[in-house]
C-alpha cells in the first residue's frame, strides 16, 4: 500500500507553541490590563475632580458661629460672646438663631454699676456664595433681651423686645471651617419703655456641618 505523506507537525507545533507560550500569554494579558487601566484612570480622575468641585460648591445644611462680641452702650463698652445657629434652606437663604451675652461695669458717681445683658433673636439669613473664599452675608433678626443692672447690691432687671440687623464677611479656610473676619450690626433693645440702638461688633469661627446638599 502507498503511504500518504505526512506533514511536518513538529515544525507547525513549534510555531504554534511559540505564539501561544505561557510567557507570551502573560505579556499580552499584562499589556491589555495596562491599556485598560490607562484608559480608565483619566476618566475616573476627571469624574472625581468634578464630584469634588460640586461638593465644594454645594452648601452644607447647617452652620454654627461662635466668637467674641462687644457693644457700646451709654458710652461704656460691654464685652462678651455671641453664638449663631444657621439652617440653610438653599445655597443663599437660611434661618438663623442668635444668642449673645455682654458684661461690664462703670462708675456712676461713687457707685459701681454692673451690667449683664443677654439676647436671643431669630430670623432670615442671606449669604452670597461665590467661587472665591470670601462670603458676604446679611441678616435681620427679632426676638428679646434681658438686662440686669446692679448698683450697691440692688439689682434691677428688665426684659424687652430686641433686634439685630447687619452683616459681615466670612473667609473660607476649608469646606468645614471659615473665619468670620467681621460682623457689624445695629443691636436694638427696648427696656422700661425706652428703645435704644447700639453697634455690636463680632468676630470668630464659623463651622459648616452636615453633608453637602
């Protein structure tokens, strides 16, 4: 019988084994993995930057201000503190609750008059957020105040209508803290049927709380 010629399998298998060797397969896998990561990384980085920018521009739902405060009343300086809680309804408008306390003493003839005054006011708060770190703000708050004057061991107290109308500037440090560079407002109080308006000056720290909207 005539035998059919056989193909050189060894040579063909040799070529095929070189093309699909384990080392080549690993190299191809590594190459494709690197290309996929290179294509994915810029897109992911861009998305992360966009998300970070959106979060930086978004307003956090709550803010708390705490700082030093001073008023000039009847020619005398009263020093103390002020604290404000702000609930932001949107990026520029919120509702504020302000609490303060001022203390001092002065001479009235031969007597020393000690003064203690506390206020609690509430109302709208408006902030103009821009792409800069500077945020101007304004507010109009109404509420009440309590004042006690002690002269020679005799204390006289009164409670009446109060209001704070003003604004100031915040300087952003990061997305959690701002410095309230200055806050100036007209502080109105009515005691014993007599209303007075005095300047109030404040400065301190503003804390931004909650997740951005």
